[in-house]
C-alpha cells in the first residue's frame, strides 16, 4: 500500500498512459471490428487500417490534454474509466450498441432487471478494467518541475501536433473514413467512452431540458358509440403486452418447433408480418400507446401527452393496468394500475421476480366486480433476458438442454435457443389461460384479447444478443414481433366483424404497433377525432 501511495508520474507521461489505455484496451473491440470491414486488396487498405488506432490515439490525447486541469482531471478520468469498463463489458459480451435509447434503459430499469445482468464475470471485468485503473489514477501523484505556463504550452503543442496528424490522415483517407462510417453505422457507437458520454448527454437533454412538460390532453371528446347489434352485455378486452417475444420463435408464425400448442387450440388470428416501434421497452411501450406513428414518434412529447388509455378513460371505459415488468414507461400513469410483484404471491414470486401467472392472480374477482366496458392490460415479464431460465416454471422445461445462466454468450447456441423457447412456451400457456378466463365470463361480457410483444430479441445472430440495437440497422429478430387476436363469437357479432376477412388480412397485410392506438379505440367502440379508421386493423372487416 505504501508503494502504491508513492506512485509518481509527470504530466506528459500520465496523459500518454491514459491515452494508451483508452485507445488499445477499452477500444480494442472497436479496432478489431473496424479492421474486419476493410477489404485489404491494395497497399492503401493496409495503411488505412494502420491509421485507425493513430487517429483514435490522437483524438483521446487532445481530449485528455484539454481535461488536464488540477482537481478536475482525476475525478473525470475515474468516471470515464468506470463507465467505459461497464460499456466495454456489454459490447464485448452481448454485442450491445451504446446509444441514447440504451442509456434510457439503464436509467429506467428496475433492481430485478439490473440484478439479472450481474455475474462473477461482470465483477471481474469491472474490477480489472474499471476499479483497478481507477484506483491507480486516484493514487498516482502527478508531478511537474516546470512552471505552470510551460505545462500549458506543452499541452497546447501536443494538441496541435495530434490535430495535425488527424488532419493529415483525413487528407489521405477521407473517402475511406467516410465509407467506413456510412456503411457501418453502429461502429462509431462502439468507441468508448465517447458513446457513453454522448448518449448520456442526449438522454439528459431529452429528459430534463426539453422545454415545457405540461400535460397535453387528447381525445377529450371521446365517447362510446352504438354497437352493430344491440346488446345488454358489456365489452371486456384484455391486452396482453409481451416482453422480448420474437416472431421467429412462434410456431403460430411457422417456426418448426411447437412453441404455441395451447394458443393453437384457441384458434387465434395470428398476424404474420408485424413490427415493433422500437427495439427496447422504454421506446416501444409509450410509442404503441401514443397517437404517434414510429416514423414521427417523439419520446419527449410522449412523456407528457395522454395516450390511448387516457382517451378510453375519457369515454367512460374502465381501465386497469397490471404490471410484472418493472414499469409501464408512463403509459399507465394516469389510469388505475397495480404492480403485481408487490402482492407477494408466494407460489409465483421469489424475492426479486414473479412468473407471469401472477398477472392472473384474482383477476376473475376483479372482472366479476366491474359493471361497465373494461380494458385490462397485462404487462408480462415474458422472455426478458439474459436470464431466460427464470422466466418459466419447471413444468415448462420441455426443450433441453438449457442455458441456466445469465452469461448467455457462453452457452451452446442450441441450449440458449431451448431456454428461450421454453419461455415462449410459458407465454403461450399464460395467454391461453387468459383466453379461457375470458370464455368463462362470456355470459356477462363480449370478450376479446390482443397479444403482442414490445420488441424481439437476438440470440447470437450476427454476434448480437438481447435487444436495443438502433432501429435503422436492427436485425429482424429484434423488430419482427408476434401479434395475435382472439374474440368470442358474441364479440364478433356485436361489432359486425367478419372473422374470415380478418384471417385473410392477418396472413397478407403488414401491421405494426402504429395500429394499436386506433385498433383499441375501435375494439372498445370509442368515437373521437383522434381515431383514424385506416389504422384500425379490424375496421376493414366490419359491417358498417
């Protein structure tokens, strides 16, 4: 310890060592991935490849020279090292892209989701690349035998030299760099900790500095319209909001393995071509319940604008949100909602998570108590990774061997797929049980159910795991989602719906979460100027 406290280093050497660490340690994967994109057909390509670490080194040298201010430099570097080590782990382990949406996930995740990501490997990684370097930075004494003005002059000359090198490289390889960045949009987001700092800045700006946050009310003109067939029965729609279900693994959509045996028996209407609004819960959930389509979605506006649940409440529809995934991301803030993990249902819950059957706990009692048109949202934990093995009970461990670890990148691919498919199998059973519950109450209500996932999941394809990739280059596994509809014969009759028409549309038409706002309004027969019939998935198959 005494030797550690005696560590000394002059300012120039300190900046050099820090720059080397950030360039060649924290950004080793960036350099390797960048080098992999180069064709190496000419000598020019090899020189271009060699220039990449040089440019990165010079850029970091400029940054750390500017930040070389006493009482500021060390705290800043410690924060950057720790943040960079954490980002580096997720980039290496799961192919995660660090951007504003991912930072939003970090800020808005709950303790249970965060705990699922921790492991011995993570702790060792953070210790080796984060804590140890941070301790060294804190312990070293930066010495200087020159006047302060000479240190500033040397830093200025260093920055000028580094900038000159960057400009020279840019002059020689501008087209190569432009092509590299343009054709590999996710590559720049791997530069650590620039990706973290940039994303945190954008998130903070969007979240706390985006202007007036006064609640924007919509659909205050909403009212219930008449049904096609006069009915004494009220309408009850259950909306099961899945988590991390990908269409590629749903047998209803053509997956070779039978992962939907129970829903197959229910004769549901399955939409073959459905896409999500985002690749993470924090985007997809508020987006699908808003009146904004994905192409024009404004996350800042969505945080302080009413959504479809508010509009239905304005019309006098009874609304309830049941939560098992940490948060509704603002979509249920102004309607009745309950966190089912707080109910402490011992048969279904452990200390930090609950199985999705908790969403059905005493739901029959609630349904029996309502006397008006009602919408119930059940927000699943679904197939949330990386601990897929915790998302289903032992009885659903049909596909083996399984990956009983949160270090999914270390599992055999087939074991990982088996585990994920078991979680889909459990979702299948839970949604089918919900349909059976609705059937048992069809004497009192016209009943219907909608299920869709918030986004998909990568299981190692293209070296990517989990989700959250920027939408512009996200793989289909993260955006192609399962989407299905079920309704009782009385519901179809009361709303004048031709089921054969719906089934044909489900096979051929593309739908997305953009349709949710308007389809839910249509399913509850809510009339408002916010409603757009063209976006209602059912409207074209109704008698008018």
